[in-house]
C-alpha cells in the first residue's frame, strides 16, 4: 500500500506540501502574535459580546458550510481556507481569523496532516480550550498521517462530521437543540442524492480504468469502484517531488493509448507536468474532469459534490 508520507521536495514555484509546516511557520507565528495581541486588546469582554451566536472556526470552507447548514442563524462561522482559485495549502491568517479562533466555541479541521498549522493556532489559545469543542475529521473516520488526507471526498466523512457538529452545538447551546437536531437530520437526508449517484456510477462503471494528476478524488473513486492508475505519479505531484521517468512514461502511455477512460485533475494545482498531461489527454481524446480541494463560491457541499460526480458520469459515458 502506498503511504501518503512527505518526501523531501525539489525547489518549485509553489511551496512544497511536504514542507508546509516550515513554509507556513512565519504565517503561523504572525497569527499567534495576532491572537495574543488581540486577547490583550479585547480582554474578557470580547467573550461576552452582544452577539450571542456561537463562534465557529473551520480550517476548510466545506466544513464551515456543514456547520452553517446545521447551526443556521445561531452560528457565526469563519472558514480559513476558502479561495477555490488558490492552492489550499497556502493561506494568510488575518487578525479577524485569529480573533475568531481565540473565542471559538467550536473548531473543525481536517487532520491527517492536511492542516498541521491548526495545532499551532489552537495552542496559542489554550486558555480557551476548556470551553471549546475541537472536531477533527480524521479522528472521526479513523484516518491518520500517512493516509490520503482528502477526507471530504470519502462519502463516510461528512455524515460523521455533521453528527459531531450537531453534538457540539447541542452542548454549547442547549436552548436551540431542537433546531440543531432538525437541521442535522435535514443535512443527512440531503446527502442521499450523492450516495445514490455514487451507487449508480458504481453499478455502471465499477472496474473501469481512470487516472488522475493527484489523489484528491481518491476516496470517491474508491467508493465508485474505479480502477485508479498511476498512484506513484499522483503522490509525487501531491508532495511536490519529482515523479520518476518510468512513472511519467506510464502515465503518458495510458493517455496516448487510451488505456484509461478519464483523466481527473486538480484544477487548483495545474503546474507544468499537469498541463502536459492535460494536453496529451486532449490530443488523445481522453475526457478530463476537474476537481478542487476547496468548495467553490455560490454552492453548498452537496451541490459541489454532485456537480463533480455529474461531470465524471458524462466523461465516463464518452467513448
């Protein structure tokens, strides 16, 4: 089994994910400083502001969206990673985010070493920990560093996160428990079309060979039962390490000879080698499907997933 460990990266324009902690250290230090400075500035009074909505911070915007759907008007959510046009492994922590995190009653993040900077940000606000619920998606679904960290593409993840969010909101605000419980039931029900689409694709395309530039869509591909090829190439791309000549050649051969039905690519990380594979797929008339690591603006989590599954279904149907 291939492990999603971090290898030593080569020098590239995009900071390597394998050295995210080092790359983000100055940003995290700035955020920590902002937390401490704002704590001194606002003091205990900030925790008793007139706005009684539960303050929630989500590291990624798709988790923030789930919180909004369950909490409704009774939550105030800040999502740190929310730009679908930017590599999600790079971000700039603002004083607003730092202040929100300091007083957050609920914090949600991915884990599995996808967002390791969260532990440092949380450590800077340790004094608030006794009143704060921290939800780590990886812990809920039994994933750990070394596993594929793109957990939100696993159909099992969001139901688990949603239930944990519902429980946290119930505990933080018992007066509105009936609202949170009803919204949780609605959210879980709204995931059924996604499950149905996955089942339909599995029934029709299980075992079909596909490939991808990165393992972003890996869990969903597994749920559908697709035969995902070129995993070593994908891990090299994710870790910003050099893919071997043999792995590149195998990927190109799959495209040139149309050994795969679809090429799935991460449109937030279209570097030179990815562009090269996309061009080769176009020349060979292999359909391509774009997926993202960040939820696009103007849609909710369910719409985002369904749109990508619909695109995949259309691509797989192309001969």
